[in-house]
């Protein structure tokens, strides 16, 4: 139907007027037959793309057009059922589109004075992290090895990670691709969960890279979704061993692109385009953190080794502390820094095939021993890796270095794999050993001897002794463990998941205690999501003995200082205050509110969100030719990012109860402040009788979607240090006076009536 409307409109255009050529995309999941359509895009003044139903080919071509500086007009049929993938993909809602219903509407759009803007595609490059990777939602062996091999090339990379960001904004994609010397995208088979959403994101990024002439590596499993027509663009992996040669070829092309780059090294100082406040994702800015890191009290406690845990919600800065602490400690080469950042999926088979079949005592024993072995063997790995050259010139180190390498070489595999792969290999080894010994038996118990045989080739006491001897030659050592809970929904946490984390923390504390008893300056820190920490607190009686640093940003001045430190990268005066820096780029007020406060009030007090909204506002201003970010740009930036927050909140509810998916959209057009009865009536609308309403409301309070209002004061969860006990206590004590306020972060996306 859409195709007929478009073709009918083009045929009805007056002869001698606009010259319009259509290209009917096929529905094959893969890349387009490139030559004819790319030639036509390059010859055209304006590219019109219909996005009524998202399509890999069209998405790819939109990216190609943007990278080539083409004016872009997106169209969408008004009455067609909403394509739900659009919200999860992102990209197009931040680009904007016009709607039509009839052939006449399309003709009017094409003949109107609508002047599509050319979207800016910057030319400044990031030579410190030259590669950009679009990561899939779930990692398998291929993806793990792919990323591991990129790390082994010593080429640093930035990435889009769907476990950190629910949507890919066009602004972020354009910025990251334009800054890159190489782009890598794995294409997923449709059998994988959310494969189509990932592939659509990858299509847009791939189009940007190809259009800009940036080295592009599209990778898929053998028999994957890309058709044979595009075999020259897509690399197919038949065996994991193929990955090394593929990555090597990609690394060479990236190096060549870096060496041959002759573009502008910097933007005009002080211009809006030059505004750089770092990346919103800490993993993408590890190398730049040292220039603008904000030394909070929580960070200083971690640096002094006073805490075993750093706890915070997503976007509050856990990984930033991880990265900066690692960088600071690494400056002294006599320190040993063991930085471990796996993904939780690497233990799935171990949990399902071994842990679930053990008695409680054997399970606890095995997991504790597993983590102790992992931590000690990773210390060995860092020692071997760090002294690869030095041991040849230092007799004391040479002796112990040689012994450890010969004893644990098989377990380390330090030359071939990174920690994610080693963790996967150890897990697989235990699974295979368990199968060979116990088959499918349930209720298995272990003797110490059988456990040792399953885990180690060498007694753990010998490993510990070697580590102690080696570390006495060093100044200090620290283990930093992040990411284990990445992607885990709260409702999906089983007792075994909690036990895995609990035993990791206990094992890290045990290693710390053992090494300190041997006069080794050693500390260990595990970084955890706040919700996982709360579950551990509820389910573990003695959890209070773990000293933690809680990340919260109740003081907005602290966030402003964080932004100030990032903004002074663009200023020759490093002592300028926040207000003078801010007003260099932003108008003073938005709807009568100071413009920085307008953004902070809609950020859920998470620094990552503030950074994203600043970049979205900046992109709007640049694309509209504004010299300063106007109030309309701020509103657009906030509205675009509000969609991310709404999807994230919806995902949290879906984790609790799948039937609650989309329930927040029932609040469209409601008042900002509601009584409890009005709130429940608006959300549940007399339906959803199987839902636990108390649990849903609690989750919205914990997320920060709702706050509790008494009189003129409203408190959100971040105002009380994410302590739900305080929220519940106030609701109970002042139940008659309490009302519920929707967070301003959601006003624009839900068309909330402010009152």
C-alpha cells in the first residue's frame, strides 16, 4: 500500500518539474545491491527515505546519504500501525520525519518549500581510540573472540553497548563514526534475541562508515543473514580461528587510515562544534578521563583502599571510577593492577549445568574456590604480562617469572586470550569435567581433592605462595572487578546468581586478607549495580561487614563541577567558573528556568544523562545553524533523550512482569501530580488484574519515574540516597498528605500537563 502511494505520487508529478527517481527496496535482511542506488544518491540533491517499516537496506542508505552530506527527508505513513522496533533502534526519532496519508500528501511534501537540512558530519578524528564497534545485545563465542582480538592489537576502541544504552541516537552514531578510523559491526542471525534491532542499528552505522570512506568490517557467522550479493562487503566466519586473520587485516586498514589522515586536526576553538565534554559512556573515554575526572569522596575512598565495594545505579559513574583508578595506579610500574571486566553471560552454562545440580554446601564450596582460583591466576597473568621485557634484565624477577610461566602457562593462555575468554574457558573446563565425572547426577557433593582436580592442575596453596613471593618485589597490588552484573535484570536474578556475586566478594576479601597477612599492600574492589547490592543486603545476614562507597548525586553543584571540568577542555582559562563556561554555549533560561538546571532537573541526577542531553541539544543547534544553543535546542535535546529514559523505565517494569510492557504509555496527557487512586487509575485503567500494583509503583519510585510530594516539596529516590526504606516510611507516616509526581524528565515524551 505504501509503495503504491509513493509510486502513484511520483507518476502524478507535473512533467518538467521535479526529477524524482524511486528505488524499491527488497525485503532481504542484508546490504543493498550497492552500485546503482549509491550512484543515484551521490547524484541527487535530496534523498527521501520512507521509514514506515524499518528496513535494513533503507537504514543503510540513510547513513550513506548523511555521510555524503546529502539533504535528507524522512517520510512515514500516518495510519500504519506503529513499528515497535523504531523505539528500540533509535536513530530515526532523533532525525525527525514528516507524515502523509494520501498520494496528494506525498506530492505536497515533494513540491513544498520544505528545505531539508544537511546533517553535519564532522571531520575531527579520535586518534587515541580510533575504532568504533556496535556491540550486539548478547555475546557468544564469536563476539567474545572478536572483541578480544581487537584488544590484542592494542588498538583502543569505543563502542555502542545495548546493555548500557537502550537506543542508539543518530547524534551519537554520527559523532562516533566521524571520529573513527575504523568501524566494526557483527551481523546477527535472526535466531538471536533482538537480532533485527541490532542489525538495523548496524545498518545505519555501516552506511555512515561506507559513505565516509572509513574502513568497515562487517562480520557474520557462516550462513548468516547477509546475502551472497554483498559477499565483498561482509566477512563470514566459518571457524573461530578465522577471527585472528580478519582482525589483523582490519587493524592494518585502521593503521593505514590513521597514518594517511590529512584532515583538520581540531575544530575552531570556542565554537559550538568544538564543545567537547567527553563521552557519556566511561568505557569509551578511559584515555581521556585523567584530564577531567572529578575526585569525589567515593573515589578517594576507593583509591585509599578503604572500601571493598563501589555501588551505584547505571550512569552514576562506577566505571569512571574503575577507569580512573586503574589509570592512576598504572602510572607507577611497580604497582600491579588486575582490571577484570567480564560479562555475566560467561557463567551461564556453569550455573545451568553444574551449580543447579549441587548440594548447597558443595555449591558454596565450588563457587568460592572457583573465584579464588580465578583471582590468583589473573594476578599471575598480570605479573607475566607486565614483566615480559623486564624479567630478562632483572635477576630477582627472572627466577620467579620463569617458574610462574612454566607452572601456570596452560591456565593463563595470556598470549592468546583476554580475561573474558579465559573466564569462558575455565567455565567450560569445569562443565566438561563435571559431565565426565558425574553425568547428570543431582545432589552432588565434593571432597577437597575432587574439587581441586576439577579446578586446578596445581594446588592453590602453591599458587598463593608464588604470588606472595612475586608481589614482595612490587610496591602494591589491586584487583578491580567490574561488569559481572551487566545486563542482569533484577527479576532475573536467581539464588545462584546472588551466590556467584556473594562468593566473588568473599573470595576477593579472602585474597586480600591472605596477602595482607603476608605484608603485601593489596586491595580489592568489586563494582556493583545498586539494585543488585540491595538484593545482596536483603538476602545476606552479615553483608554489612563489606565496606562500600555509595554513588549518589544529591548535590547538583557536584554534577555542575563535573561538567565544568569537562568544559574547560575547550577553554584556555582553566579557572573559569561553571556559569561563565555554560553561558558561552547555552542561552541563560528555558521556560523561565536557568538552562543548566532545566537539564539537571530532567536527568534523574545521573551524570551520563546530563552529558547525553548536552550533546543532543548541541546537535540540534549545529544542524539548525545556531551559533549558541537556544532554548528550542535544549527542549529538543531533552525530548529526544526522554525517549531513552521512558524505554529504560518500561524495560525495568517488563523485567518484573512481562505483561506490564508499555503500561507507562497509559500516562500520556495526565497531570504531573496525582493522588494514589488517580495514579493507579491512570496506569492500570481497570485492567492488568494479575499485576502486583504495589510492586509496580515501588519500581517506578525506585527508578525515579515517580517522586513523593508533600506540600511544595517533592523527593525522588536520588534525594534520599536510593534508600527505599526512607520512601516507604514517609508514605506510611504521611499517607493522607502524600501525592505522587511524575519526574520532569518524562514531561515532553508523555505530554504531561504541568501543574
